[in-house]
């Protein structure tokens, strides 16, 4: 698959490593990296937490769709999507048209360890525990899987190895698509 003609979209639950892995992928592939949350913060000139508290979640979800469409107008990018992006069918349609979607997975325990000291995720505010994370992850799982072209488990793996695995799987996926 010619990476210059597509986008690589990383999807998955909060704390599955989308941002970290996309930075590593960008280094290895020399493709530019776009973090959707960061893009939205700059676009709106407000933190994610402030958008949620001052404008509400539906407003944030509309912003996500608007920004996703803008980002996907360009090809040859690594796009790290916010954890809720794959929950909306309209977004998934755009993602499928605009690139290859890679679902990163991790256990609720791993996610908890990665996100527990961060208060920048409104969805987990007041619910920062393994039980809540596990419940929400299970509820979201069917939509994540439906949106994914490829799935990569991240538990106990080095970031560099995850990036290599993604590149290899994309090449294999490309061969299947091109047949
Ligand atoms: C969200 C995930 C966050 C961010 C927002 C909502 C979600 O992104 O977009 O707080 O609904 O899962 P990360 O997955 O990058 O933390």
C-alpha cells in the first residue's frame, strides 16, 4: 500500500497509547502526525475540559466531526483520534473513506495506570477507577471493532514494536485491498 495516498488513523479507548504510538509512527514513516484533541484545542482556542464544561459534550462531538472532515482533506498523515470519535457512524464513514483505521487495545487495568494521574479527560472525571473504565470500554467495544480495519494489542509492548507491527500489518492489509 502506498502510504502517500492514504491516512493512518489510530482509534481506541483513552489511554491505549494513540498519541504516543502516532508520534513513533510519524518518526518511522516520516509522515506528519496530527493529534485530533490538540487540533480541536487550537481550533477552538479552549482546553477539552473547558469545551465540555462550558459548551457541553454534544458541542464537542460536533466539533470532532467538523475537525475530522477538515483533517481528512489531506492525505499522507498519521491521525491520532480522540477516544470517542469512532462512536459516531458519520465519523466512521469519513474515516473509512479517508484512510486505514487501526484500533489500539489495552486492558482496563493498563488504561487505568496510564490515565489515573491526568485530570484532562472529562469522561473519566469522578469515575477514575478500573470498574468504570472496564464498563465503558465494553459498552464501546462493538463500535470500535466495527470501525477498525486492523487491531493491535498494546499490553506489555514497547512503543517502537507497536509501531513496527502497525507498519507491517498495513502493508499486508494493502496487499489484500489491492488484490
Ligand atoms: C474522549 C477521549 C479523549 C478526548 C475527550 C473525550 C472519549 O481523547 O477526546 O476527553 O470520549 O473517549 P483521548 O482518547 O485522546 O484521551
